């Protein structure tokens, strides 16, 4: 099959997030399919963005045809981000005839978080007589409404709502990355038999062939290990959504000299966290910059317990969560403390740690104390439970195959 995947934010293993289009495309190519990915030249979540002097560029990355559409830069969720989106959609419309001259597509996948890409995807699919799939990362416009406080009558929200409703109505199938979205989508026009669930996953090659952390990082971690019996760690973004103030609040409650708190990452809250650590004399808390993604497996091996937390916003997370961070944690075979209130809980399902209320430092401190005093053998059992769960449910090669099976599924 010739597959066209439209994902505004698509990256690669070298460009950075988002990774799912790249890893799935790799698997599809191994199965004999041809894959083209249409993406914007600028994304705030990529580590590296392609530099462009023309409106369009074609590039082969590891056998995948990337079609880059030049879009303006923006800062996170500033108004310029909306201009970036509209530019991408407009220029994709202008590119349709060129795309169709190069290939006749069998499958067109619209997968850009926001749903506006359904309109050019529908046109390409119609002209190619191709199957049209809509892949949902987050529920838009519900997410910006609940996170940003937008009214349902805001013009931006009304446009996104129209696009979402259109996507459910015109798509042949809808793939959700979140497990609890079916009823919401049906309420907006989706037929039940069109709904499929394919979560995020991990790439096994990154665990078989990882890069070692630097000697400097290793030296710092070995120094912490010499002083403390147990190390609890957070790795990821230093952002508001990650509830890291609760992590530091819990550190204040854990006075056991044998427990160290470590953070590795980057993000807008880093200075705030550093200031708190210094002014509150949290001498058993250590904060570092992020390491390359390919070094995560090696980094996680230095820790005893891993933490991931969310804001106390069940209304937002009621449809479920599918974070790659938890899967990395599980693959490291370490016990996890999960501070969450959501429609699903992978840590509880896998029995690989302790789940607690979000933004509850007292509960977090107690969970840390509980796990820290368990034997190494018991902690290892928790860790193996998590690793086995990921291998059974969240490996990209299997998920990409499931995606092809969904494409081939006949719906009456």
C-alpha cells in the first residue's frame, strides 16, 4: 500500500518528537508498504527543525518520504501557533496536486493533534479513492477549552469543533490513542464500529542499542549513590502539568537521610525548581539538565524508584492517558510511583508500583517511604511486572502491525 500520513508535528529519531509517525512508518516499510509523511517545518516539540528557503521540500529519511511544508515559528501556545496551523493547512491544500502526481495513495491518515488536517486529507483521499483514517492524540477542542478556559462560542473553538465533528462523520475509521474516548466521539457523530484503540508504544531498538550517559553525569550519580541508599527520580519536562512542586513538597516531608530525590529534564519550570531547592535548603534534592533520548535507558538504570505525576484534573484526563514516559519507566524494570486521577492507570494495571492521588505531597512521601524500605527482591518484582506489561501491550512493531490490521478491517 501507498500510505500518506499527515502529522504537523512529525519528527524522527534524530529530529526529536513526535516519534510515533517515524517508528510506525519504519515498521510499515519493513512490511512492504510505501510511506510518505507530510509535516510542518517548525514544531515547538522538535529538538531540531529543518531549515527551509522554499515553501516545500521533499526529503528521504531512512526510507520514509518526508514532505516538509514551511511554516512560521511561534512560542508554545502563543497566537502565532494558530497562524502556524493555518499556514500548514493552507499550503497543504496548495500541495495536493503535486502529491497526487507523485503517487496514488491507498490510505490517507490525518493525525495532527488539532483536527483541521481532516479537510485536505479528505480531499486527497477522495481524489485517490483512498481509505481515510483520523488518528486522535488529544480531544480537540475539548483540551484547549478545559486547559485554556475557552468558551464553546469562541471562534477558534467553534472552528475546531466543526473540524472534529466532520472528522468523525467522513472518516472510514478513527484510531484513538486514548482508551476511553469512544462515547465522546459517538456523541459527536462517530459510528461505534469505526472506533479503534491503538496506544503509544516504545521502540525496542532503543533499549537494545542505547547510548551511555556522559562521564560527568555518571560521576554525579555515583556520588549521590555513595551518600544515599535509595534514589527516587523524575525524568522529563519541567512543566506545570508535571506536578513537580508536589515532588519537592514530598521531599521536605521525607527526612530519611538515606533517600535522595533526583530530577533530569528541561522546561519552563527549571529555574523555579532550582530556586526552591536552594532557598528551602533541600540538600537531598538534585536537579540536572536532560540527557539525549537514546541515553534514557542507561540513565534510568541508576535509580531505585521512578516518579510521574499529573495535575489533579480528572475532567481533562477522564478519557485516559498514554504517556511514553511511563513506558520508558516500565521498560527500565523499576518500581513506579504514579500520582494520577484519570480514566486509566497503567501502573495499577501492570502492578508495577504504587498509585496515589495527584498533587498530594503527604501521599507521595508515604509511598516513597513504603517502597524505599522494601527489599531489593520485592522492588525487582515490581519492575519486572512493568517491563512485562510494556512488552505485551506497548511495543511499536506490534502496534504498527495492529494499525495495518485496522486498515484492512472491513466495516459493513
